[in-house]
C-alpha cells in the first residue's frame, strides 16, 4: 500500500521531494501535457513520480520559473544511476528535450517490453496493459481532461497517480516474461536507444496536414501561407490553431478563395481576430490579383518518400528488387519460425526500405540482426546480400 498522494506546488516542495527521490534506485514517471488542445503549443501540465512508497504530483503551473525550479528533478532524470520506468515514453522525452533540454538517461519503457513479447500488436494503452498483466482495472475517465485547468479535481489526481503507481509491478512482470523467452537483451537494446531520441523542429508542419491531399500541387504555396497566418494568430491568442479556424476549412479556403476584403469578412468559421487589422489585410493580400506566393522549395532528398528507389534504373533497380524479394522471403520465414509479430519487429515496411538502401548491419539493432542472420542460415539464404549498403 502506497503513501497518500503528495501534491507539490512550490520550489521548496520540489527540492524536498528531489532530495528523497535522488536516493531511489528507480522511479516511475509520467507526464501530463497539453498538445495544441487548449492552448498554443506543447505545455507541460503535471509530472507524476512514484518511488515505490509515495506518489508525487508536481504541478509546474504555480511555479514562477519552472525551468529553473524543476532543475532538481531534471538532475535525477539525467542521472544514469537511477532507472526511469515509463509507459510509452517517446512523447514525454521529446517534450522534456523540446521545452527544457532534458535528455533522460537509463530508461525502461513498459510499452517496449510488451511489444517485444510479440504476443499481439503493439501500441497498447497503459490501462489495458495493467488490466491484462495485473488484473487491475483502473479508471481512465480523465484521459481527455484539460490538464491546464486549475484546481485539479480529486478524480484527476487519482487518475494521474494511477499512471505511475503500477509501473514497477508491471515492468518486473514483463521483465520476467522476456527473460523466460530469452529476450532480455532485446529490451536492453531498445531501451538504450531511447536515450538518443531528440526533438527536432519541423520546418514544414503544413505538409503533415491531411487537407493537403484535397488541393492541387500548384495551390500548396497558398495552403502554406494560410496555414502560417493561422499559426501566427493562434500564437498571439494562445489558442490552438483549430480554434482560429478548423483544419478542414484550410483546403476549402484555398480551393474557393475569398476574392476581396469584404468576402473575407463574410467567410464562415474564422476567428473574429482574423477579421481585424492587421490580419484581415493579410488575408485580403492573399487574394490580390498581383499576389504571387513564394514557391514551395523542393524537399531535400532525405525527406522525400522513397527517394532512393526513385533514383534507380536498369540493373541497379533490378538489384534493389532482388534485395526486397530476399527480405520478403526472410520475413515469411521469421513468421513461420517464430511469429508474425516478431517478423514485423525485425522487418517492418520502413525497415525493409532502409535495409535495401543502407544494409541490415547499419539499420538494425544487434538482436534484430541475429534473428535475420540465423533465419537466413537456417533456410540456406545468403545474409550478406542484404548486410551492407547498396
């Protein structure tokens, strides 16, 4: 039975908790953050930590200088001597890097452990995993809460604490199951790789919008300029861009562009701020007869889809096809020898494309290379044909 939840709102309380947590051999950790749902940008809303005795909820919102006042916690996250147990940590460690420059060391991710059991498809939620492995049903009713709203309710606090209370029991159970399958080193390699995950700014976020498929290629510069103007207003209002106008309106406005200032004033679904100076004039300028949007620059080769295969012709293309055929054979054999889930962990579509160009020795982790090499040997196939760069 754990101690009562400790809700911390001051720098002194954070420092005191960090002094205790620093002595732990491992901590369970989770973050609640808002990602363009209630405010602009990605905003840390709560840090949950459990040391096996006490669940701590650290609230960054009342702090006057969170980056500085949370530094005692960041020191622990950076300390390789303390194990950090997460569930599905990618978004959390990216946020810590983006906002605070924190690179977490010595990570154990229960979602990674579960995936490597290869009992089912990955991407299992924490609630489902706790129920499946521990037989405990946790209330997930606060999943879509506004975590930036204060005060937090008792239900929110309990929900947040539940995200860390079961992680030790869960990771120990999954560790034992992996050990029984001889896969301990698989998890060690995958978890070690999480230390290298870094945030990188997306310079062309508008290309991720589904709406871009509803416009013509020559309309992309206008699509981009409208997207960026919407983003500018959202940042000023500290509201998510969808509150300035909905995502689906973006391609609609591009395809049926209001022709003048009055038409923009009458356009439906736009935030009132867009219909005021200076934004209204910027919208009207997009419709001006002499407006020529800056052309969309060509994507660098490494960001294009399948750039390597597109460059190949003749004999080289045939060699790439032969590589793909061999990898497809190997994937089929791994499915037969082990199971389809492991086959997809070793040779997903993305990994196959990378191996064709860069070779298995560069692309795969040691445990994946071992499976691929042993499968090739067992079925009298030549691993060296896919081992090195093309």
